[in-house]
C-alpha cells in the first residue's frame, strides 16, 4: 500500500466530529493548540473538569499516589478505598459507596442493583422488573442504556434492545404515576437533563417524585454524573429541590478530569445486596482513582466551589438574559455555572456553526440538538474570564444578526 495514502487514512473511529482545534496543553480555564492559539474552555470536559485543567491540588494527589501504589484489583484491599468511601458518603449524605470507573458503568450498576433489590426485597415477578426513565435523557452509550434512549443517532442499529424500561415525558409526575405497576423497581432520572441542553423539570417535580416513590415502594435513582459535584451551586443538583434519592450515580468531576472515576452512592440496604462475585470491576476503586476522588471530595468539603458556582451563575444568568433581550437567543436556561442556550431561529445559525464562530474568537463550547449549545466552564473561572466569554458570545451573535438583517 502506498505509504502517503496510508498516512492520510484516519486511524480513529469517526464516532466524534470535533472542532478543528488540536489542543496540546491546558491550565485552569485556558487551553492552547498546536499553533499556540489560546482558547477559553467553556465546556470543561462535559463537567469532568469542574476544577480546571492542570489543577495543582489534584496533580499533587496523583503524583503522591503514583509513587506508592496504583492498582491491586479488588482481590486485595488498599489504604485509600475505605477512606474514600467514608468521605464521599459523608459529602453526599449517603450510607454506602460502590466504586466504578465511567459514568455509564455507574448507571449500569445502579440498574443492576435496583433490579436485584426488586427481586430479592420487593418480590416483583421473576424477570419482570421495570424501571421508569425519561424521554430525551442521557445516561451513557452502552447497549442497555441506549435501549431506552429516544435519540435515534445514539440508538439506531444497535438492537436487539434490552427490555424492562418505560419512557415517560421528563418532569411529568402524572406520567410517572401512570407508568408504575407492581413490577416497577425504580425510577431513573437526571435532575437536570444535560445532553438535552440543561433542561430543568418543574420546581415541584423532584419533591413529588420522592413522595411518589415512597408511596409505591420504588427506588428513586438520580443520575448526577453531569449535574453533580458543585456544577449547579450545590454538591448535588437534587439539593436544590431538597430531596434525598435512594441511589445517586456520580462520575466525570469525581476524577478531576484526570482519571475515569465513578460511583453509586446511596442506601446501605440496597447496595449491600451486591455480594462477592455478583458484580465487580478490575479498575473500579483502584488506589490511584481513590486518591484523586479523595482530593476532589476534600475540595468540595469547604463549600468554596459550590459558592463560586452560585455567585458566578448569577453573572452568567444576567449576561445571557441580556442576549435574550437583544433578540439573539431564543432562550437561556441557567442553574449555577451551567447553561443551555438556544440560538434565535431567525439568525439562521446552527449550534455547530455558532461553536465554530466562537472558536475563531478563542472560546470553546459544544453544540447539542440543532441550535442549542451548552456552557459549562470550570468552576475555577474568574469573573473577568466569564465576562470575556459572554462578550465574545454577544459579539458573535450580534454580528450574525447584522449579517441576516436582524439588527
């Protein structure tokens, strides 16, 4: 085969379509590409980088542990696992932790343990357990999870699909109530739908869901992989509504943007159903991951990052509302330092096109579902840098409006 032709062939499966930016180094909220161009990162690895790039506290935790022990597998104990479990459960006001690696693994684990609880404790009919989920949700891309996805791009051509899920409209408590039957073991929802564009349910939905789950003896599982660990101004987004789920899935920021670290935290009587050999992971709960996770928990323990998200979120909300009032955004949904924005349709700009224009101005973010983009800068961003991002966004949209005669 011709060597030049071979070198030109793509070697990475095309399951992503990244912007034309090749990053070579990063620090805080800023990244630098191979040509030396700097960009303000307003995606933060889908909230995996809540504490910024190259965080010295997290780097030190990794370096210290790296020279001690990284992995022994769960065939043996190590000195980081029990402290991590104790600290994470205290932070989240839960009773027990199941450590895993990726967010999707945490969700899969929650599904498994909910079914086991259903059969062994609730005594649902054999092989008939069902879990209620929301339309337009995102919980990962494994075959089980895409089985209840309503996104054709994520789901199509991966069947046959896993049964046992009932899909209801997000935020509709009456639809949840109607879907519950004697074989329902759990409801699984995001408290805020991230991939859909930071979509929030009605304010009374989560409290009503908690009450309904108690009435019907159904586990309430909340996926806080994107919304959790400070992003919304609270340790967990469900705290905004004042509810305590039975199980919570965590990931992304739990690894500080350094390692894939995830966990299911929640009720002891549920998670203790996982007996030796019934579930496992070679890397789940490894010493290096636990050391990073402990550092993340310690950073969140002070409340500093939650407060930053709340305070900077007020600025973010005010600046985005100005752009909405100018007629350049159709809507802006903000909770803490997290926003979903919809481009005004008459501007004739897709979310992808907007992201491309923003990148040319030194700002990185990600589109989702047509004309919507998500904004999720690191919680370490300064007020000046946040205002810079909003200035860039406002100027790019104003220029587009002028180009189509909307000014």
